[in-house]
C-alpha cells in the first residue's frame, strides 16, 4: 500500500527523517561538556562557567531534538508499526548495553571482594572502612524503588485500558517516589564514613551506586515527560511508545538496584 507522507508518495512504511540541525548541535555540546569537565578536574581557571554553559547547551539541543521526535510520532503520523518495531529494538539494545555496563561494575566488585589482596588488608570490607548498615537507608530506598515499580506498572495498565485517572496517579506517584529515593541517596552519601578514594571498596561503591543514581535521575525525567504528555492527551492505549520505553527503562533501574542492594550493601558489608 502506498503511503502519503508530507505530500510524497512512498511504497514502504519506514520513516526517512528530514534534515535536522539538532544531532550535530548535540554532538558539539557534548564535546564541549566533556572537554570542560576534564579541564575542571585539572583545575583550569574559569572553566566552571564553560561547563555550565555546555550543560545548558546539551539540555536545550536534546530537548529540541526530542520535541521534533514527539511531533513526528504524535502529529505527523510518521511512527508506523514498522518504525515502532525499530524503535523498540533500539530501546532494547540500549538497555542491554546499560546492563553490560553495570555487569562490568559488579565484576570489578566481586573480583576484589572474593580475593582481597594485601593492599586492602586481605579482608573485605578493607581495614578502616566501616560499611553502611543495609537495613537502614538502603532498605528504605529498596522499598521505595519496588513501590515505584508497582505504581508505574499500574499507570501503564491504566493507559492500556484507557483509564486516564489511573495513568496520571500512577505516573505522578512514580515521579514523587523517585525524587524521595534520590534525596535519601544523597543523605546516605553525606553520612557515609568513606569516600571514593578509600580503596577499591569506596571506588566500587560510589561508582556503582552513583551511576545508578544518575540513571534514576534520567528515568525520573523520562517518566515526568511521559506524565506531561499524558496531561496533554498525547499517548493513547494503542500508541504510547515513548511512555512504554520509559517504563521499561525504569524496571531496568529497579532490577539493577536489587543487585546493588544484595551484593554491595548486604553481602559486601
């Protein structure tokens, strides 16, 4: 069947994107961000201002890029079933790459914990490191994340069954719980007795939990955008690719936290 898209006849269901300035702007902004960050670490003068400007440039360019993607899928009808399958595959591959990233972190942790060398006192946690009690703030955060997984699933199923109030309430509570999780994680960092430079234990702990916290912040923004789009009546029960992608990403964040809690907080302590 021949489709008519923007006045052009084509005999395939795929979306051939129009020329856009946002990918190159995003690349330039990211290059400026990473360069400024490296210069900041090396204590160059006044580089903090450039770092802030680069970060703002990244947010602006990516926001305009995603705005165009939302318009293509919501208003222009470019996201056909074939396009949606490709986007689903892209999200799946992205989550797999993230899982392998965290696998490397766990590999490092267990490599050091199962056979601690003489530099850390041949014990784990190393000598002089007082680990965090897993049944205090970490347990609260675990309950919060598991609860957020329930609320976001409730919102998803409500959208499938065209129950608008359920969608809004489910996503709202998910975002609120995620904010509380991030706050408690920052409190935990402030109260911990060791730092990133305290042996391999401190490096693995902050690297793993810190990057997970970064993913939580990204997932919170992801779901918050989905909530805003639901308020604007954009997703439907048959077409909600962006929201479903954010939900899949959030479930991945939940699963990673369970592994972090069991391995680093409980077993590793």
